[in-house]
C-alpha cells in the first residue's frame, strides 16, 4: 500500500456538510498568508470563476480528527447571519482540510476602537449589540460558543459602516440546559461553573458561559482592564473566577453610566441561573440606548485598550511555534508547480516531530479523568480538557498563535483541622490564633457547629461551587 493510501486509511470516511469533492486547486488560487495557528494556516484565496475573495483555512489532519472537523463544520453550516463569519464549503484532501470562509478584512474589534479619534458609550453599545445578535443566533440553534473572547469579535471591513463578525466555532457544541462538562476555552474568559469542574465533576454548564464571557468583554470595552488581572498568577485568577469575585478596577468607571455597569453586573453574575441570557441582554435598557451618557467621551479607555492589546500580543509572540510549516508547504501545491501530493508529502516530513509530540500528549492523558488533568494554555489561548481530547482547529484570524504552555492547578478544598474554634470567635476575629487563615475560617469550625452555622454538612459544603461557598461565608461573616 503506498503512503497516500495508508494516510487515507488512517481516518474513517466522513461526509461533511457543503463538501466539495473536487480538488481545491480546481476552484481557488491561494495568495498571501493571513494568519496561522498551531494546527492551521489561513490564506487569502480567489475563486477562479467568480473572482470573489475568500479566506481558506488549511487544517492539519495529523492534529485534527475527522470527528473534530465534522463537529465544527456542522455548527458553521447551520449558521447564516450578518454578524457571523459565514462558511462556504470544505475540501477533504489526504493531508489537510481546506475550509473556505467569508473573507473578513476589518481585523479585531478592539483594534478598531483603538483607532477611533473619539470613543463614546454610544459607540460601545453599537458593537456590543451586534455581538449579542450573533450570539443570540448561535444560541437559537441550540449551540454554545465556549471560547468567546475579544480576538473572536472581528469587523467585516475597514469601512466606517463595518459590522461585527463572530468567529471561531472550534469549541462550539450543542447543549441542553447545563449538561456539558468538558473544561475548554480560554482560561481568562471561562465562567465560574466551568472553572469549578476542575474540582467537582458533579456540576455542569451550558449557554450561560457565553453570557459571562460577553459580560467580561463589555467590562474590558468600558474600562480597558481585565477584572481578573490575567498577567498575575493563573491559579489565583481561576480561583477568583470560580468565586465570582471581581472588582470595578480602574478610574474609568466613574465616567460610565449606571445602565452600562448594570448590564455588566447582570451578565457576570456568579450564579448561571441568575445570569442574564443573551436574549435578555438584548432587551436591557443600555442596549436599547437608554443611557444617560450616550455621548460621553470615554476616549481615555482607548488608551487602556491599547495597552491591553499590546500585552496580549506580546504573550502570543513569546510562545509562537513553527508547527504551521507543514501546512504552509501543503498549501504551496495550490500556488506553485509541484503537485499537491508531492508538497503534502514534504509537509508531512516537516511536521512529523511536532505531530508525534501532540499524539504522545494525547496518549498520556487518554485515561486520566478530566478533573485530574492539567489545564493547558496561557490566559489568551484556548484549551480543551475532556475524555476525548481535541485541539482547537479554528485559527481564522491573524491574532491566533500557537502558544501553549502547561500550568497544573492544585486542588485545595476547605477541610476541618485538628484545632477548632467557636463560631462567635471566628466571626468577630477576637483572639485569633496566628496560624488561622482569615479567608477560610469555616474550616476551623467543629463539625457539629459547621452544620448549625451553614445548614449543611462540611462534605456538602465542599461540593458546592466556590462562588456559592463564598456567598455563604460572607453571609455568616466568615470571609
């Protein structure tokens, strides 16, 4: 059996929605590279018949299974909306998938805000509403995005009338209620109920994780600051997220309307059952334009956003890798004189080492329960932790890089100690021993008094989401 036949036999035959059975070079001419990620490269392409420009994402089969690709394509094929990056068709070659997407020229939304001469709440409302409309369309189809972040909100063009486009559906999944349990996405934008799955697999999540992420994005859009200080210790950041513990950072909030702050607070409620849905957010007074500061100049926020974007890109540059070389070589077949099979063979050799490393990582984690697996990634790159491991294949914008680091999170749940103290003493702080932890005073309660104070056993308390534990501790003046 020759090499190409062996490669075709590696993965089961899959019928993709909108699949074109021809060779991609029959219909498209690949031009300049637009961006790259760990397992994909995006090119500008021209359709040979119509002359229309498209973005073609070349996805490496060594790191993306047919099942993973099908999952993403199924989502994109069901979406058709002005505020969504639309999918046109897919080609399945022996070495790579060629995904043809709407060509977006406006870049990241935050970059456009930075370029504005004058930035107002009215401008922010306009783009937030378009983002919410895209998410509402996704949710109406029964999906949750799961990796909503500023990099995935693009603009259709460089023109003044450009519209927001939601991108990157590699982690999107159909859901019903709070039935999802996979820990994935970008750590800095994960919701409390997803972060809680690091320690307690009895929980779950659903579409409200997108509401939380949208609230975070609006927070940054109105202040230029991330509320969880993502440059600091990641474990601490995730613990704060799980507690739903966030402040109004920066001096810019004094200029923001109460309506704007109210929407942020309701989207970032730690309890997913009390958090606004995306549809409810669309009916919020701030989105409907009932702000008393629509024309208030908040250009100072633009300067903070500029710093935010610069820090994000610096982190990305540090961890950029050469994994996309294989994909660039594969794409040369559409641009040069060599045959696609020949170029793809060369590209396979160029990428074997990285692919083997990825496969080894998968093998090592195959039988490890999700709650015991390390969380992979920096705060600005997506991660995926579940029984069947998958890397994001959606790198449709130039801002995506192949950064991936490893941070193992230590699980530390409050537990009883050998020493115990009366509730009244712990509550008031009178005569505290020097070794007491003021943020976890409940663990110094005797078991019997613990249930009297909280109404649940210590074991039941430890199984609760961290935000609920924190709320109960604050109510009892133990936090």
